[in-house]
C-alpha cells in the first residue's frame, strides 16, 4: 500500500464524486443523496489502510507523494502524513459519512448542490491535513471556505447571509497574513516544503512577525478569544449538517496549523509569547463557558461550549513551550502530555460536539425551533433520544469514562506542572461545563411534557439511531481506552517537543 497514491485518492475521490453529484442536477434528489453517501463511504473505506499499514513507531511522514506543480516557484504537490494527520484524516472521512446520513431528509431544495458541497469540503479538508508543501496547504486552506460559505449562505437560517459573510471575512483576512508570512519564508529560504521551513534559521524579529501572522490565521479558525464571535453566528444560521462539520472538522484546522507551523517554524517566538496565548486560552475556557450559561438557543449554547472546549487545544499546545524551555528540559514529559491532551481533545471534540449538534438537529427537524423554552419533558415521549442526549451531555461536561474527560484532564495535568493557578483555572471549566450542559439537559428533557407540540414528538428512527450510535461508540471508546490514539500520535508528538526545545536563532 505504501506505493499507492492513497492520499491523492482520499483528496480527489470525494471532489470527483461531488462533481458527479452536481452533474445529476436537482431534479434527481434521491440519486444525488445515494451517490454522495456511496462516495463518502468509499472514501472512508479507502482511508482505513492509512491506519492498517501505518508504521506506528515512525515519527516521520508516511505515504508521501511528490510532484512538481509550479516549478518556477518551487511549489510542489507534496503529500504525507504522520500519526497526528492520520487521526484527523480518519475523523474527517468518518464524520462526513455520518453527516450525510444525518442530513438525509433535512434539506429538500437544491439537494445535489447541498450534498456535493460536503463531498468537496471533505476532499479539500483531507488535503489540508495531508499537504507537506506550505503553498499547497494554503490553497486547500482557502478552498475549504467556498463550500462552507455556500452551506451556510444558501441553506442556512434567516440571517444566513450575514453569518456566511462574517465567517468568510474573518477566516479570509486571517489567512492573508499567513500568506504574507509564507511568502517571506520562501524569499528567505527558497522553498515551501515543510522540512525546509523547519530547518530555516530565523532571527527573533523575523520569528515574531511570522509567529503573529500564523497566530491570527489559526486563532480565527480554532476559534480563540477574542476572534471567536463569528462561530456562534455561523452555527446558529448553518443547517444542522453544516454545524456538525464545522464543529467536528473545520475547527480542528486551527489547532493542526499551530502544530504544523507555529511550533516548529517559530519555536523561539512561540516561547516568548506563549504566556499571551495561554492567557487568551484561559479567558476562552472560562469566560466563554460563562457566556454559554445564559444562552436560550440550544445551538448557540453548544457553539459557545465548543469555543470553551477548543480553548484546551491551544492551552495544551502553548503550555508545551514553557514546560520545555523554562525547566531546562525537565518538563519534557509535561510538554508531551499537554500536546497529547490537545490532540485527544481535538478528536474527542469532533465526536462530542458533532453529536450534540446532531441531537439538536433531531428535535429541530420535528419542532422547527431551537429555543430551550419551547421544550420540556422530551424524555417522556422520546426515551431513546434522551439516552443519547444525556450521554453526550455527560461527555460535554467532562465525565470520566467519556472522551470529553481524557483530553481535558491531560491538559489540566500539564497546566498544573506549569502553575497550580493555571491548572485551577483550567479545571474550573469542568464545573462551568457541567453547569450549562446539565441546565440544558434538564430544561429540554425532564419535567412534565411542556406543550402539545412536545407531546406529539416521535422518538428517533433507525437512521438517526445509527448516526447517534456511532457518535456514542466513538465517545465511549475514546473515553474508556484512549491508548491506541495516544500511541498513534506519540512518536510525532515527541518529535514536535524536540523541535520546541531547539532554538532556530542564527
């Protein structure tokens, strides 16, 4: 399998499938749905050999492909994955299948264009995680804006145009700064290849400018406080499937960007300004969690919850800087723990947040309202739905035994090694998360049946049970036994820590 262009297949198969779906036209909605689902399933099956034949002890890139693309500027079509990228690619291919199944009946207009957008989004997202040429990464990074913009802007709610334009502007303006940084690195080193950029010596001033260019681009994508305000609007207006993909996949691109660019390219500036990112992450974790407490719209509450939980990703990532540099190497284990916790949190968030939005979609398809006050006593008429909603609510609260606990606990342990105060602030979010999640679960599920509309609700069908069941398996499997995931990523994490420890000052 090492000789197969496996990564190219995973990128271009869904894009080709999306093009064929578009060719069917909107008059053949059923055929479009089945062709899209078949393409997504085939892509998921094609992604499994990545894991099966992956050399787990090898920290380097595997399944590499290299072809000249724009030789005049030494831009290559270069692909490769390590353990971190493999985990994210598999998450992407699985979530796309679940999203298409979950959205089977929720959209009735322009169906072929709708499902095609998800397939094309899947292909370019895999390209982001597989690219090892910075300019190729940037092209895929920008390309994913188009299908996501259309999903929100065409099939979203009443304020969909506002939300789509806000999403586009935030992400695009941030990525322009990244492009400037990449061009500077090319002019200095003559290459866009990741390996060459990692080896390129940079002065502190150069690293500082490039670090902040990358920080702004990826902070918007995570999103970090204070550039997070586009996300609640995007989630509220996006269709359910759009919210699932946005939360489960798109937000991971920011965290992945930090690991691929900020840490190895600007390690000295990253250490210098790590305290700033840690403070912003803590504000995001605590303050945004408090904002979630007062929300009356279920999707907006989960959206703010998503921002709070993703704060652990940046917290764990940048704590690694201080643990490696400020302890003269004594904090290497803590740095690895923080980075692993950040990665586990990213994968866990894909399952838990995607599942929470899917649950909201289930009741929204029946009641056509997301306001919490319109519900109450749902468990009396939808008992199986209540089982899943409570499970995902517990995971969102960080209950031990669920995936929501593992990554956050690892980051909190690393935070305590840096400072007990930072660790306590990070741990506070477990209490806040339990508060807003249990408050949501209580008001929606329990008590007497609130009104006649709730009384008429039907429990989940087999299709919805399949989607929520797979989410539940992922949430519990990662919570009970996370070792395969941490083993997959550990060699790559160890290599990252070594890159953090080495100065790139000339």
